[in-house]
């Protein structure tokens, strides 16, 4: 039976308006400034927001805006909530007057799909459901779904069969479905960053499943983001210095459908489950949306093809660990 999907990573936002450090100085001049902290749930995980601001009332209002924005976007993109806009689209196959954010995100999906030659494809959901159903069944064949059902699921994976504009989204084939799990966290991270910037935040590290830095740390030094092969981050193998960039990591070890760990959660939309090429795939990019999507797609691509995409994409760095444990970094110098 497939393991229950469980995001263990906590979500955090540490931010400060212009002129304030992330942690108040202990000196007398800053004694009255205390950070406003919120703790709760966001994107299915524990979340913490810490904001340093000259005005506590304004800080509390900004924290409330961030929480409301995350919940608004969850209402659109969540695959696990039956009342979300995405769930409605998957049930009905069409959606009139879709939210602008959904149309915008599908535009980003199309860019990633085209750039990676189809390695990134959010219509992979029928394939995911096939593996989930197969391994949840009693006495499931450990070798995976049989060929006929796999071929049928693969026929539903075709992003060019998703028609979308500001008026309507529709699937060209019955039985299609979308998952935005490979890009939505990055998109939500970018929306939160935009909200914070508009409010005057000049130094922030936003961790919404993916990481994005606003500026540098208060002392001008880069943020340091640790990379690990598992979501628990128990063993960090690399630390990246980041200023005004986003970082996303994908790892085949994150989730497996089967107890033996043979069938992982990063499914190739062209073939189904494939042996992992990398232990860890991390992408640094100007936006968390791009970093999220490309870290997913690159996990399924040969290194020479990844290098070609990175070379043609401004501001992108790729840091990976191969299946045999070699550390490789290329693209823009950090």
C-alpha cells in the first residue's frame, strides 16, 4: 500500500520593513520594537510568520494579509480539497470564468512544458492516480500497473489538450486531470513575496515549501539555504548563498507509492515511473515559480539537456546530486 502523503516541512516567513533587522537589536533604541509572530497552518503544513515592523498594528495587518492570500490561493490550487477550483475543474473537465491566478499559473505551466520538451506536464494526475490505486489495492502486483492500464493513463497526459484563456478552461479529452503540486508552491511563494515588497519589506526569507529571498540579510550578507536529499533535511549536503533569488529542490526520496521504494512520486509524463537519475535536484532562479517547475522537470531529464535549458535561461543555476552521489553545479555563478 502506498505511504500516506505527508508534507513534514514547516513553512516560515521572516521579514522586516526597511531600516529594521529581522531580529530586534538588544540595545535601548530598539527595545520597544518586538516582532509580530503568527503560527498556524498553510499549504497543509505548520506555518510561522515573523515580521519586524515599526508599527505593531501595521505588522499585524500585514501578517493577516499574508495569511489571507495563502488561503485564497489554496482555495484555487489545492488538489486535496474537494471544494477547490482545481478539484471542480478535474471533476467537470471545464470551467467558465476561471480565477485569473489559475489562468496565469497555467501560462507558467505552458512555458515550462515547452522549455523542457514535455518533462514538466501538470496533466500527469491520471498517472498519479493509477499508481496510487494500484498500490492501495490488497495483493497489488509489486511490479506496478499492467501495460494496458498504464497506456490508457498515459493517453490522458497531454498538456497541449488543455485549452485555457481568461474566459474558460477546458480539457480536450474526457478523463484528463491536472495537478499543480509541481509548481503551485512556488507560485504562492512569489505572490507572498510581491505582497511583502509592496508593503515595504526589504529583507525577508520566505519558505513556503520552496524558498525565496527578498534582498540580503540585514547585515548585507547572502541568505544561506541548505540543500538536502529529504524533506526532513536531516543531512544538509550543500549550502547556497542567495540574494533576491528563489531555490527549489526535488528529490525522488520524498514519497513512494510502494513499500519497497521502487515507484517514486516524480512520474515521467511520457513513460510513467522511471528509475531516479538524481538523488537531489535543486534549481536557483529569479522566481520561485520557475525554480519549482524546473526542479521537477529536471529530475526527469539527462544532464546535457538540463545544461542546455539552464544556459538559455537568464539567472538560473542548477545544483544536483547524481544517483551515484556526485555533486554537480552549473549555470549562472552564485
